[in-house]
C-alpha cells in the first residue's frame, strides 16, 4: 500500500476507528513521501482527533494539512482540509470563521469533494439555526453527489447529518428514511462505527417526539456502538440526560450533565459545553436548586453570545427566566423579560420554548392581578395545550385553570386541571417500565395540588377523594411491560444472582470485594437501562371507580384515605357517608412514627435488662397511643374493618401497633382505586399452593415443612431446589404463595429489593416476568412490605410490584423482624386462613393473640406484619 493509499485509509477510519486512523496517519508522516500523502494524513489525524473530542489537536493538524497542501499547490487537498476545519471551528464556537473556510474551499472543489463540502456547510448552518438555508444546501449536496456518480459512504454521511435538520423541522418520516438509507450504506461498506451516529440521531428524533422508551433504546444502542468503535460519543450523554429529566429521574440526569460539563470544559469544546450547561441548569431547576440553574444558564448564554450563536443565547435566557420564576420572582421586570425572551425564542424557531415563556408571562400577569393581559397571552399560547412536550401541554392547562379561577369560574378551572392530568395519564400509558411510570407523577404535582387545594377549600368531600386518587399511585394501575427481546434482561438478572452469591462468599471469607461491587453496580445499571426500553400501548386506565362503587365493594368496612397538602394531614372517611377531617401537621406524625419504629426495632433485636426493656416498651406504647389519637380517634370509625390508604411516611406504619387497630381487620392499599381492583379479583379454589424457603434462616425450612402438612398438595422449594427461575415459574397462576427468606429493601434502588433464594436474589424485575401473579402471597421476610415512596404516593418495591401485577392480598412486614419469632405466628395465621377466615381478619386475630406473649420479640414480630391489598 502506497503512503497516499495509507493516508486515504486513515481518512476513511477517522470516525469509525479513530485510534487506528491516528496510527496510520502518524506512520505516513514519519515515512518519506510526497506532500499530497502528508496533507491527506494530517487531515486524517485532524478528523480523528475531532472524533475523540480533542478539538485543539484536531484544528492543529487540519491547519497543518492546509499549509502543506497550499505550499505544494494542491488546491483540492487544501480545500478538503478547510471543509473539515470548518466543522471543528463550529464546535469551538466560531461559526463565522467556519462558513468563511467553506467559501474559500468551494472554488477548488468539484464532484464528490464538492458534495462533501456542501454537507459540511449544511451542518454548520443547522448548528447556527439557519434551517431554510441548510435544507437547500443538503439537497444541493445530494444532487452534486448524484451527478458525480455517487458514493455510498458520503451519501450516508449527508443523510445522517440531514436527519438532524429534519428533526428540527419535525419531519419524522423524512428523518427516519434518511437514517435507514445511511445505515444500509454504512453496513454494506463495513463502517460499523458510523452506524453509532445513525442510532444517536434516532434517539434525538424519538426524544423530540416524546417517545421516552424509544429514545433510551436508541441512545443506549448508540453508546454501545460508539464504545465498540472507540469513538467519543459527543453530546450523547447530555441528550440522554434530557430524556431522563423528562421522566423526573433528576439525580441520574444531573450526574450525567455535571460530568459532561467537566468533560467538554477540559476538551475546550465550547459549543457542546453550552448545551451541557443548559441541561445542567434544567436539572438544577427540577432539583429545587434555582440558584445553580441561574448561574449555569447565564454561563451558557454568555458563551453562546461570544460564539455568535444568538439562538442558543436565547435558550440560555429562557432557562434563566424559568430559574427566576421557580425562585419566586413575580415582578413587572420579569414579565418584561419573559416577553422579550418569548419573542426571541419564536424568532429563532424554538416554538415549544417560546410557548413555555408565554405561559410564565401569563402566570406572572395573573399573580400581578392583570387578568386581561394574562388572557391575551394565553390566547396566543393556547396551542400549547394540544401540541408539544407533555410537561408544556400540562402547564398550558394549568395556566388556563389559574386564569379561569381568577375569573371566578371554578368549574372551568377544575375542567382544565382534569385535562392537564389526562395529558400525564396518556403519557404514562405509553411507558413500559415501572420506574419511569412512577417518576411521571412528579411532573403532575403542581396540577394535582391545585385541584386538591380547591377541593379542600370548597369542603366537597367527594371532590377531595377524587383529586387525591387522580394523583395517587397511578403507575400501579398498569402491568409492567417488557422490551421486545427479553432474553438479554433475563441473562443480566441471572448474572446478578451469581454475583450476589460470589459477593456473599467473599465477604464471609474477608476477601476484597471492590471489583465484584463495581461489576454488580454496572450490571444493575444495565438491567435498569434494559427495562426502560419497554414501551406500552395501553390506553389510560378507567381510574377512580367513584364513591358508590367503593361503598358497594367495602360492605361493612370503612375506608380511610390520608391526604397531605402544604404540610397538613387530612383524612377522608368513606363509611356509607363521606366525611373530611383535618388531623394536624404532617411533621408531628412523622416524628411520632420515627420514634415508634425505633422503639419496636430496639425491642425486636436488643437483649437489654428488664428495666431497659420496660422503658422501651413504655416509649412504644406512648408513641402508639399518640399516633392513634392523631390518626384514628378523630375519625369515629367504630370497630368495623378498615381499609387504609396511607400517604408519605404512613406507608411505613405498623398499623397493628395502634390501640385502635387491636384485633381489627386492617387492609392497607396504595390507593382506593387499586384496592377496588384487588377486591374485584376472583379467587381460584382449585389453584395451586407454593411454599418456598431461602438460605441462611434456620427456621425457614422447618416453617415450610410445617406449613406443607396443612397444604398437602403444595409445591415445595427448599434447599438448593429454591432457585429463582423455578420459584417464579411455580408462582405464575398460583392461588397461594408463602416465601420464608431473608428480605432486603433497597431505598436507593427499590426495584432491586429482593428475597434471597438458593441461587441469589429474587428481585422486582424477576416478579415482573409473571403472566398471572399468585392471588394471595405471604412474605415471611424482613421489610418485605416496605416501599420506596415517590411524589404522588407512587410506591416501588416487592409488595408494590405484586399488587401492580394483580395479586389480591399480600401479608408482609414493614419492620425488620426476628426470623426465629415468625414461625409460630405464620403457622397460626395459616390455620385461620384454612378455616376460611380472610387474610386481614386472620392476621388481626393472630396479632391479638401474640400481643399477650411474654417475649418482646414475639410481640414485635406480630406487630410488624401488615395485610396489603384486599382481604
């Protein structure tokens, strides 16, 4: 291969295998050769350094290529290098110089090189927001290439880059056609690395459409392809962070944005740094940190001004405006700033963001007592209620509600709020992953709180219950969906189980576990990413069944739904009639509950003196009585069975510890809607029973053996037979399941909460594989019923997963309980169940009997269990 051939090969590999391209280019420059091969090699190295994000090095080599070519009167080679330099100049913020370089190069190029230069110019014009010019230039590039006889690799590049423009123009079909053609050309010519750009742009298109699973799927595939090719992913982490932010995964998005800011600053990549700072500012806004948001947005705005990128400077002004709004600024000066920003955004083609700025204007006008101004602004922004991203549409409906409320039209305001909530419901219905569905409720909070506040102010108890249900635990109304190809997820879960066993062995032996812990964290990240790829085509659920339907299903029971707003706790009681009760500050209940749980844990696990045990028992009794006085005594619910719908920290309440619940059947549900669905589930008298125990619990296997005598036909899984896949298979469609195993609740990552079986942890992701969940489940495990609570009382964890799948009832613990004390309790509970007594009543009777046990551990164990779902 001649030096010139080697140099051309380096150019071809610059974006596919940049490290290899650098080696080839350097080899050409070291060997004696002609100026032409040196100019091509310098250009190849400039392109490769650009692909790796080393922009200063890239510019240095491209300028060297121009100098070598011009000295040797190689006009075409100089022009090619100028075209490549133009793109790097754009990345470093000097778009005027970039366009000037393309103009210098244009006079020397014809045919295929001219087509490449036109593509580069079109990309620069897209970057600076001159979309109409860019469209013409891209069309010219394809025409020039066709007249020159064609080049599949270059056509792929042109179409890949044009797809970015088409996404800006909202031409989804045209963008996908370009990307499909480009991918076919790259694949046919062996340029796998270039297909990463195709998937990257697919992700961007899906993100703009609001297709979160599609965007995450495409971005993750692009990341894999960039990594395999050894290429810098560019803005991919920033754009992925934006998608995560759209479903309120704020911490993860902010971490990615902060890393991107640090990386681009180190690379002197001024253009991408602007985008990263803007996303970081948006993360800070959702993280209730408007001060950081304002600082980062202003840095981005000033940098964009220096780069002569007015449209991006306007974006920075928009984020800064939102930061002032979120910080509580409602002044005339901010109103004027919002107007200027909205006009500038519209002129720059940022239609969605312009509508958002107008909504801020309208809300400021409402709060300043200028409804006529607000009405005029909202009339201009009314289209935002029907088009654009979910959050924008919902905010438009919210602003409409505020305007109608200011005009005294409460009925119209309520209708607008309901419309805003339906926007979120439809969006959630298209998501497949439980985690993403749960996070969506965070966005709906502002609307839900206004609707709830209006209902409370009116004193309409039915409206309070309806609004509480509109926001509560909506994610659990859907079955979790799975990605189209589920085998990879199953393989990841199996590998995680093996890692968990290896970790346990190494910890027991005192060996260094840091490498295993890192592998475990990476694999858990892969599982979460894989699950997020799932989309769903469910229509939104029917939702709250209404008071009459609840009354019919409740029978003699009373429903108590707790509601929190502005730091105050309320309760709606449904017992044929509906009543509303204001119970007092939430923080008082939180303090009492924390003290109660602390005391119960002390009694369960500490073998103190008789005096210290008595003192702790006194603390527990006092806190339980105080909580009863706060939460139950004011409600006047007599002795009838209770269905309790908690809020916030009350999801961790051991209800049996309260005097008012002693001997009383109590069912706990995430929402009245979910309880009604569970209560409507039919039992299968002929269904199977499944009994399983995990390792490390001396009393678990004997517990299963004793239970099996009462269920002679049950499927039993103990010892090595109790492996995850076999147990999950047996659970599918069972009538009853009882699992005695070590439980671990993960507050940081609740979908990895697990039961320990012989071959590793059975997680929520494993349970979500069930087609038909067991009707009734008992988890004789620590913290197995404890959920992670997200805004909107979205709950995540083992118990929540089973209820979402359709399990009717689940008996589990909300406290760490001594394993040795559970066996007798569980045997008595099952004896009552076989006698035909419902789960809540059987548990209440068992708990009352164990309240007289002389052992504090036995008493506390009994109090730690709750019946979730319906009896």
